[in-house]
C-alpha cells in the first residue's frame, strides 16, 4: 500500500487490518505512508510533495518482481504517489493505481487503473469526505477478495484470524464450534492443541491430530474446504 494524506490514511487502515483478520504476515503487506509514523498524529502537507522520500520508502519496503503495490491518490497527481508508482514499475512491481479523477496521471501510469468517480466534494478540496470514503470501500472489497482467494475465509468466517484478545478468542472458539459441529468446550480444547490456529483446530475438533491437520492443510494449499472434504 502507498499513499499520502487522506488517501494514505485509508490505505493504512486497510493494511493494518490484514494481519488480525486474515493472519497475513505484516512483512507481506508493507505500508508506504508519506511522512511515516510522525505524520499520523500531526498531518504535514509538505511530505506528499517529496518524491525522494517516496523512493526511499519504496527501497525500505523491499518490493520486487512478483509483488504488487496499491497506490492511492484522490487527485491522481500527488507527487509522492506518482513517484512510488514510477519507481515500483521500474523494479518490476505491478502497480494498481486508485484515483478519483478521470484521466489522472496515476491511472495512466498504473498497470491496473481503478477510477472511483466520486464527483465533487461537499466541501471543495476536502478529499477526506467522498473520495476517501469511496477509496476505503474499494479497499475493503479488494482485501476481502484477496483473503478469500488465499483461503482465509470459509463459509463467511475468518478462519485464519489472529486471536490476540478475549473478544477474538471467543470468536475463534465460535468459528471452530460452528464449522466443526462441536460444542464450545471441544472447540476451545482443539484451539489449545493447535496453539490458537483456527484452521487446524477445526480439523482437530473433527478427529485429526494437530500434525495430521497441518499436513492435510499443507497438502491442500491451506484451503479448509478441500481439507475437510478429504
């Protein structure tokens, strides 16, 4: 993900949800936000005009051939976003460009252009309103479809979530119980045996050992459906 200002915040919000929701390693989804952490509590407009900063962030992200970057800019003209897109393409990275203005430079530059024609803002120039809302909705769809494609969703449930608080532990227990067809105590016991990993816990609750469950998932590319069906 890459962006500046409101567009960058929308990208960041989506990026930060992926590890918890889908169990995706944060190292696989680096975030390039103009200004970095220092710009989160006090937005600095000037950082979005610095292409050198963008290229430095791109270097730190370590992207290369086989990777993709989602670059967001409401206007499609933000120097930071354009520099990331240009630098990424030079490295063999596939660029998906998301902008809200037809014919924007970012869309022309992107391998996969996405136009969100959200129209004029109620308060002219305040892209945190309509443009950013459209961007977040689009990112939600993209990331959920990616999670489904990777096998991290089964029957509408997050089967690769990271249960790192009481609410999520309860959710994981409920998911195991529902899909495996067992009670909450059996589901909790299965989760204990798999170290909290939901997918293998479902198979354990259905009668496998943890080692058998992991081997079955490895055989089926991490997809729970085929693993359940045998």
